[in-house]
């Protein structure tokens, strides 16, 4: 376990020294304005205070479900470049495999190096955006601070990190064994688009936000199962061959 954390800490420190990381954080904050405009346009159509309170509560609760996973996945796409792609380009992966570290430990270390900072940054930005919207945008209209539901908090603290780590394990595996590891970055982009538009579509169909806990849990279970079976096929030979081609 110590070997895994050594690998993870090295990649995490390199990631936070990159300017692109802070640029992506800025983009995430800008994305929040799309939710602001949507809230403002809908709230203008409501005349009853009870309807305003009900809609505002649902709006903030939906953010509590959506923002942590959306921001974490979004920033994963940048952090993944430093975990595997840069190391492959510099031949650091080959040097790492020459040490007394198993390929599965490298895989888990690289996956943690992407997951941990992605969740940290994603959650910090999500919390700040939630607080800003709750205090500046919603409180003047509802005259009360609205807390997210218990299920939303459980989802953010337990289920979402599990889901993110499972997805990262799959993408890291792809990056390790294919010749062009940048292809795996498109997986993150695809997942980000699916989650962004998929969540909004499900909400538009009237599906209760409480069901998102089960949706996240189901996806996390599927991704975890895929990662488990992929672990049996990961070998140093595959990684070395993909690096030399």
C-alpha cells in the first residue's frame, strides 16, 4: 500500500504545479453561470412564494447531486494527462516498472493520483458554487438558506468518489496498454458529456432526484466490476509493448 501512495503523491504534486489545472478550475466556475441563467429565467415565471420556495429547493438540491460528479469528471480529463501520458512520453513508466513495484500497484497508484486531486478540486469548487448560489442567488428570494438533502450528501461523500475512482481505473488501464494514451482522454470527455446532458435530460423527464443515488450506485457497480476483470489482464509486457510502438 505504501508503494501505491508513493506513486500517487508524486503525480499529485506535479499536477498542482501545472497552469492548465487552474485554467480548468476557471472554466468550471464559468460553467456555473449556465445554471444561474436557467434559475433566473424560470423564477421570473413564478408568482406564488410557495412555488418559488419549492423550485429553489429543488434547484439547489439538483446542484448538490450534479456539481460534485460533473466537476470531478471534468477535471479528471486534465489530471489523467499527467498520471500516464506524460510518464509514457518521458519513458518514466519503463523506469518505474524496473523498480520492485508490481504493475497493479502502478495502475492503482496512477488511478489514485487522478482521483484524489480531482475529487478535492471538484468538491471545493462545487461547494463554493453551491454556497454562492444559495446565499447570493436564492436567499434573497426565499429568505432562508436551503441545505441539500441527506441523500444528496450521502451520494456526494460516498457514492460519487467510488464512481469516479472506478471510471478512472478503467481509463488509466486503457492509457497504460494502448500506443496512443491520449485516446483515453476522449473517454473522459464522453463521460462528461453523457453525465452533463444525461442528468439534465432525466431531470427534464420528471425523474425524482432521489433516484440519482441509485443511478450513480448502479454505474459505480458496473465500472467497479469492469475494473476488477481488467486487473487480471494487465501485465508489464502489455505496457512495455505499448510504450515502444
